[in-house]
C-alpha cells in the first residue's frame, strides 16, 4: 500500500467535507485516487520523503470546492467550525499557520486571514 509523505487534505466527493490523511494512515483506494500529486507520496525507490504543502496536492476541482467552503465560512462568520477545521480550510486555500496567521490564533483570526486571502 502506498504511504503519504505528509498530511494531505482531501475533499470527500460525497459529503464535500475536508478530511485529512497522514503518513501513518491507511488511505482508502477511492481517496488515494483523488491525491494526484506524486510528491504527496513516499517515493517507493527511496526511504526519504518529499515534504509538500497541503494545498499543492489538491486537484483544480478540489481547489474550487475548497474556495467555495472558505467563501461560505467567511460569509457566515462560521464559528461553529472547530479551530482545526478552520486551519484545514485555510490550508486548502493556500494559507499557512505560522506565516499567514499565528499558530495559536483563535477562530476569529483564522477567519479574518481567510477573508483577507479571498479579498485579494
């Protein structure tokens, strides 16, 4: 079975929810088919892994869906999402915790960072 090189966020095609899989997870075949960036996977020929930013492994369709989710969160100021969910949504639109917002930022700050990114 293939092994992921880093944590990857994938938009579930049925529920449209963002799910995360990492190097220690068994990735179901249907989900693995959605992860099309070869850099997301451990190179079978070597023991080393290639680090990859989560947003870079999304297909164009997944990126569009991630933008839609982010727009909805920002438009509704959706504080019902957990902080971790907001960080995943932010990552899927290209934001990086520790660079675009403080790693210990609260939900309001993460939503504000997403709003700023979406307004650009």
